[in-house]
């Protein structure tokens, strides 16, 4: 560095101190963007490879986000193990969040109309490239299961297509939300929580779910536990959790289920139904949420519901096989109102931000749902931990 340079720098600093400096678009706190960054590329079944690529150009409608963390979803685990979506090679990770480090000149607001600036924390939802008419206020749209999402996109020249990476390029036409008012763990939980906000909205369409309803939640994995939390934040108090794992049943209690039934203690669907009946003080449930991916669990749950009751089935986000029920006894004679639920709408996503704040306010241990955190370089281990059914929510984070 020569003297001229130093003089120039000093002059620049002095002029900036006086407030006459040329405005740079990025605040000083944002670290320089490197030329290259890492992605975790799933190169074959059960093997991610950490690869480095040049960070792509940021177009006028694009946003470059530095990733802070991303949850591992059941969908990621299926793709990792079996490649059912035929995506390999692919950068997975759709439950991610991070900081805006660069924005195109056309970007100023998020999908809810909130301003977006460099340094803001964001999450993405679906990409509506082909269906721009879908907005968060389109209530006729039951869910947006057909839309694309980051983390399940085919590989292309951009490479930064999923959240299991150091950076992600959010392209024009994507839904993106400014969630700077939520901490990292809450932001990682947004996507799975939106699934439950949607399921409860679906349940409400039956007209059976009320403040004083007796509710059964079957399955106490992350989905069932969050289901209990959503019901609690709505003011529903009478919740029975059903599972076969003591630890999970204990956690369900802390999430707001005041009673539980360990299915291992009962033989057959009728005995299990009777156990729920007794746990509810001589009543079957008014409403039930089926949160396991097990067809037998689907068949069993009818025995726990009263005549005229309701059921929301949300456990089968992938094909888990056929379930056998008796349409006469289980459905018709009892006049059960059944709704299915899958993914969420954009509007549910925005509702979820408020749910997370409410859950925190009433002291639900939401953050304890994240039981394991892995660095990006250890992503194979993260997915294997998920597949081994250890813990609840597994997350990949930049700084553990
Ligand atoms: Zn997911």
C-alpha cells in the first residue's frame, strides 16, 4: 500500500464521519461476499459431497442470502435414502433461513408487503414461477403442493438452489418473508410448524373443533408435538397424546397435552380406543389428529373418536401404503367428518410466525424440538441421525 492510497482512505473515512461519503448499499456489518462458497450436493443415494462453486450473479429480482441454518425434513431423509423424486444430483434443504447479503434493484418488499433490506433475516416458501396469480390472500387455494420449493429443485448452472449450503440465490417469483423478529431456532421451525397451522385450519373447516373439545393427537414425533403446541396456543386444553415412546409422551405433556396413552400397553384397536375413552373420563374424543405415517395407526384412530366427531389425517405426506378401515362401523355409522391435510398455503406461513411468538409467550418448549445440530460438513451424519429416528428435529447450522 503506498502513501497515496493511505491518504485516499483517510480522506474517505473523514468524509464518511462528516456524513458526506458516497453511500454504499450494504451496511458495514455485512461481511464481504466470497467469490466461491460451499453447497452440500447429494451425488448418490446416502452420500452428500461438499462442493465449491462460484456464487452466481444476482439479477434485478433476485436475493442472495447467507445461510444460517436449515432443518432436516422427512422429505430430505427419503430423498437421501431412496431418491424417490429422481433429483440426484441435488442440493437439498427447504427449511432454511439466513441473512440477506445482496439484493437486485427491483426487490424492496417481502411476500407480506414488509420492507426487505440487506441484513434482514428471511425464510422462503414456494416458488410461483408458473402460477403468479396465487397470492397469500387466495383462500380458495387449499394448499400449494404443486409449487416448486428451494431444496427440491433440479440441479442447474446456478447450483445455490437449496438451503444445505453457505449461500442460496432466491430468484424472482419466489415467496420470501422477512422474519428478522424471530430467533434462529424459531426460524428453523417455521416450515414444519406451518404444516400444523394448516392442519388445524383444515380441522376447523369441520366445525367440530372448539375451545372445549376433547382432542386426541396420535403420534408424538415433531409433527404431533407441534400439533399439540398449535392446539394449546388456540386455547384448547383437553388434549390426549398417544404414542409408544415414554420420552416423547413426556415431551407431549410439556407441550400442552394434559394426558397421554402409551399404545404399547394395549392390544388391538378396541382396547386402545377404550384406553382413550377412560383417559378422557368416560368420553371418546370429539376430534382426532393422526400424525403418524403408519396405516395401522390410521385404522386404529377411528376407535378413539365419538359419534359425530372429526378426524384430520396429516401423517401421510408420502405414500405409506393402504389402510384398512370398516367403512360402515368406522365412518358411516358414526358419521365421522374426515379431512386430509398436506403442506400449507402461503397464508398459513405468515400465520406461523405469530404462532411461534405465542408459543414462546406461553412458555411451550418449542426450541427443545431441535435436538441435534450439525455443521454443513457433517451433513451425511445429520441425515443418518434423522433416519435412525434419534432425537426430534435435526438441523444443519453454519455456526453450531
Ligand atoms: Zn419439510
